[in-house]
């Protein structure tokens, strides 16, 4: 026991006494309450002292240590730590209990029955400002108890003599042990998804930030992830979740909901699928539709079910369905009070009926309603035991900002995978169902409501579904919405499309299928809010492929997850066949890959790591690291860092100047060069080695400047060790020029392929006539020669390696790759068409200058449009004529697989793709963006 306790201490601390005790309670008259003795009640008391070097006196504390059930005595954790000061006291008394010594042999049982054993009660008290903490313990070891009390008295006498010199800061290692809960509970998603280096204090070379705070931040993150790594079993559990949102417009269910609630639609004749929904009248609602549904479906035992495979696991069946409803009740009375569950019961019955034959395998888990907003969680019965700690929250955001006609309801739950021999760490799931402000112009109100609801949706312990079970535990504090491992946000969010209603309807009607959806999404208010971080920042939304409703995507499902919980979204669709409301329900399917982590092992690992790494800030030793020599960086290289010191070391990359990026190129600001490091900070234990990947990244913005600069790149990386010194790494490289991200005027004056230039200033004489750039004509000529089916231009997906090869050919002047004998042209044609769009979009200025966009929309005929070309810059005219001639030609080609009547749509399809690129909006804001319909119509004057 002593050795186990000593292993928790530092070299500067001494174990003075250790005593095994049991936690118990006293009855009113002072008798010990009868209870069963097991490992959960056992504790170890330890008196620990530490000598203060500059005075020579000691300070002491009492640790109450707890053994982890199922683990050896070495696996101890600090439950409480009390300094032995004026607030500390203890008392000892004789116990009043007669016990049976079960350790006696069977033959001696009669002799020992009724025999008393010596038991002593030890009471420890510690006075705080607002309360007195008390612990009642029993022990049978009188000798060690005497040592314990003697040391406590001695150390308290020392404190009394030196009270004003007392400094118990060394106890923070043990008093902060309770903060280890943060290593096993979810971190706020808004924090955990911020790159770690952005959570550190501002710093630069020679001007370190707050190293002590940075050490704490990096250490906490490192322990959190390292504890998971050490406690991982190497296996994982798959959790399938189906979410859905439906604004029902006050209606009761009157249609089959199976397309919405079932992941895959089966053929009823082939699968024996039961017709899901009986006729439901608002006047004929069962008192308990859930129980009636389950009971009537089950009938006799499960052995008599008509489908032998019904109880078998189906990989497409969700383990959990969480569905959100809006406008469940539109009555005036509902705004003031809503106590009836009649409508909720009707919809739950309809959901279970929509699950068809498999409905009997599911059961309602929880629900929360606020006026017209309802969120319902339905789980597989075989998974019910995996879900627990269910809590609820609701907040209004409607009339006067508080009424429940708008707002949100939320459910929070923990999911614990089934596992043998261990207790896995739970994964916290939170689901929000929201209804935000309506009308096109209320976008700022919607953004405000998101932030307001994010703040007000709080989960208190009193809101727990099984709160009574926590009566004997420590009261938990409230949990915020983002303190989750995965957060789903669904509902009628009411974000609209920032285009005139007529333009939206024309775009939807002019292109077959969903061809114009990508263009419309550029004007989607929610996408704009996410990109500008005005609302739903860091949330993810699956690609939208379904049509908007009159005419916007108001019903949405988004999610956010911690890096430790991979989430894969499998589907995101609308269900237009359900027409009972003016909205259409939307569903999304998710796969969660939940790692099975031993909860107790994780807590033990976090405790050990915390003790190992504590105190770096107070150490007198200097952290030291060793780096690789100078290296040459072309696009990606690695760098090794090793801790060669005697204490843990926290390091981070810093900039040479606080206003500059981390990579310090002499012209870093003017060139826009960025350097990405796989890890911008880290923690190394003594002797530990880490490898960092360094990548130089070049986008259109930086390439446009690098194309005009000398090819040699030199910059310096600086690594700062917290509480240590800076290390400098020289990085060199050579930039390869590209035809992308240039001005059109420059491309027309290049003497040859861009890679053959000797310097960025190489150009042909300005006296020579201006032609369309060589690179654009290479792409157009290949497409004119090889493409006979216009659909080849749009066939995806793209082969990225093929695209890279084509870009390289444009820069070097090499011939494009040719398809092998018998191979279709389609993939190569799609790639070349895509590169043509990318090249045009990368131009520093659009082909049609922004100042002419409004004029283009005023053209009402083909003749007027051609006359406007006289105002185009010369280089733009040549590109426009060559490109529109090709588009006109290709639009007239008859697709071999389609009838002639479909040819009229090809010109509009081509115009929809190329018009936003040729007439690209002004990013500077000097010129007001114009209608995408007007851009398309102007291009159609030339190719239609």
C-alpha cells in the first residue's frame, strides 16, 4: 500500500503515514449504519509532507485516495486533498457495532459468533468559506491510526507557528485532480474544432506569449488525446442514426411516412412489407398509441412473427431515429400553454407505422415539445440499454422573443457501446430541433436566433429523464449545447435564396433535373452565413441535391462533431411524395464510428499523465530540443524534433513578426505564400521524438503574385520552446511558373509555354497583334476535335490525376494525353472541359470586365450584344469569340443517346456553367453583382 501511494508523489514529497479505511455513515445515536463492505467503500488516507527549502519548515496535507474497482492496488486516484492548516481538524471515537468475523475458519464459527472486533471512527473535517466538508471513516488498524493522528498534529503545530509563511501551491497537483473529469467529458465543440495553435497566446520571435498558459492548453489537449489512445481497445462500434425534419403546418398524419422514416424503400410485394398507416382521424386518436401499436403488433411471442428474419440485424436499419417537427399546433391557445400530447401521440404512432414490419423492433426513447416544436427519439429495443443520461431543453424565440411559436427543443443523451469485461466511455449526442424567423429580409434575425438559442439551450441535471437515480451522487453542473461529442441541428431554419423569386423559378424550370442547384446554392443565405461565420460556423451540411421548396431550402439538417468521433453522412434528401403539408420532410442518414475506450483505464491514464506532466511551469530546468539540419523544401518535407532535456517540453511554431505569417519569406506578404505544418505545436516527454510535415501551399491568390516574382523561395521557420529558447530553420525552394492565376493581358503576350520563360518579364512585342492565349486555344481545339456528344463535358466524377496531367501540359507545352485504343473519350473530355473552366476562373480579372456587367444585362437582342463587344478589351474579345464559337458548335451536336428534342436545353446548360465564370462577380465590392439569369441570357445571345 505504501509503495502504491509513494508512486503518486514527487521526489520532493514524503509519505509520513498511510491508513486503510472504509467510508461509512453514522446513525442519529452515533451507531454505524449497517452496510455491505466492498471495494467501492474502501479508501486510503495518506499524510504527505513537503519541506520548504528557503525556510526549512514543512507543510503537510491529507490525501483521500480511491482504488479503481477491478484494478490492482497500484491503480489509485486522488479523491480529495486537504492542506493541514487551521481549517483542518479530525476526531477519533469508538465504534458501536458488533460484527461477525467472516475471516475465521468454518470450525471456529460458533466460537466467534457475537465476538466484537475493535473498530474506530475517524472523522475528518475541513472548513470552507460557505460550508464544512466532513468525512466519516472507520478503521481497525490502531497502530497506523496512531501514526496518522500523530503526524497530523505535528504538521498542524508547524502550520500554527508559520501561518503567515504558508504556501500550499504544491498541492495544486492534487486539488486539481478533480479537474481530470474534463479529460473524460466532451470539450466544447467550438473549442475542440479550433486548431490548437490558434488557442495559444500571440507570440513571435523574441517576444514569447504567455508560456505558462500555453503549456497548460497544450498539456490538457495532449493528455485528453493520449489517454484515449492508451485506453483504446482497438475496436469500434457502429451507430446508425437517421434524422429528419418536417414542418407539418398544423396537420395530423394522413399519409404513409415510410419514405421519410425508412432508410431504403422496399418492394412490398417482394419483401412482404406491411402497409404502414391505417386511417387516422383527428377525432379517433388512441389514448396511448405507442403501447397499442407495440402490443397489437407483437401479439404472441416473437417466435410467431411472420418473417423469420425480422429480428436479425439489418445493416440499413437505424439504431436511433431522431425526428423534429415544426408547427405541430397552430392554435392560439398553444402559444400560451401546451400540455396535451394528443398530436405527439398521433405522430409517434405514424412513425412506428411508417417503419412497417420492423416497427415492433423500435420504441420511443424520449421526446420534448414546446408549443408547435416537437423532437422525438425512437430507438431499437435491442439498443435501449446503450442510451442513458437523457436530458431536455427548450427555448422560445417567437413573439416578443420568448413565445414558443419559434425557438427550439433539444435532447441530449449518452451512447455507451455494448462491450464485454469493460465499461466503455460514453459518447454524448445532442439533437436540436429549431424553427427560426420567416421572411426573406429576416436573415439577420435568423442569425441572431441561432446564437441566442445556442446560449439558452442548457441541460440541467433536474431536466434528466432519470434524475432520481442521481440522488446519492454529487450534483452535476449544467451542460451547454456544444459540450457534446456530436451535435445535430435540424429544423425549419427558414433561410432563403438571395435572388429575385422570378430568377429562382426560371433557373429551376430552365434546366432539366437538378442542373442549376449549384448555381442557386451560391445565393443561399445559410451557406453565406456559414462562410462568413455569422451563424452555424463550423457546422457541416451534406451536398444538397434535392429541389428547393417555393423557392428555398428552408428545411435543413446540419451537424458538428469532435475529431475523436468520425461521422459519415450517407444521405440527405427531400421526400416530395409526402404532400400533406406545404413543406416536404427532409431526412439525413449518419454513420458514427465510435471507438470503444475503457472508461476506467482512460481515467487512470489521464491521472497518471497529469501527474507526470504537472509542474513544468515551476521547474528550474530549461527545456531542450534537437532539430534536423537545414533542408530543402519543394512542396512537402519532414522535420524531426527531439526532447533532449530532463523535463517535458511544449513547443510551437511562431512568426518572426506578430503581423506576419509563420513562414517568413522576404516578400511573404506581397506574394501571399503560405506554409502549412501538420502540427504547429506539440508536447514531448524527455527523450521523445516527433516528426512534423512541412508543406508549401499555393492558391490562386498567391500564384498570381508568385508568377511575377523570381522563382527562388527562401524563408525561415521559428520554433519556440515554452520557457526555453527559439530555434531557426532555413527553408529554400523553387517555384514553378504556371499559366493559371495570370492576367489575360499577360497570357496573350507570353512568347511560349510559361515554363520555358527565363524570367517573369519575358513577353512578345506589344506591336504584335493580340490573339487568344495559347493555353485556352489548346483546350478549345482539343474539345472541338474530339467531342461529339455534348454530355461528355459534364460526365463525372473527375479524375484528379488526369486533371493534374492536363495542367502540366498547359504549362510545359506538351501534348495532352490520348485515350488508349478502344477507350472512351468521355473521362478525358470531362477533365479537359473542367480545366477550361478552372483556367478561366483563375484569371486575375474576368474575361468580361466587371464594369461592363450591368451593360451586358441591358442587351435585348443578338445584334445589341455583338455591338457591345466593341467595348471589350482586345484580349477579352478574342477569348470571347473563340469560346462562344465552340459553345455554339457543341450545343448543336446531337447527343447519340438522346432524342432531338433535348438539344434545345444544351445551350442553356452550357450557358449556366460558363456565364458565372466569364462574368465573374467583382470580389472588391466596387461593382454591384448582377443577376445570374441576366449573365446567362447575355451569353445565350452568342451560343443559343
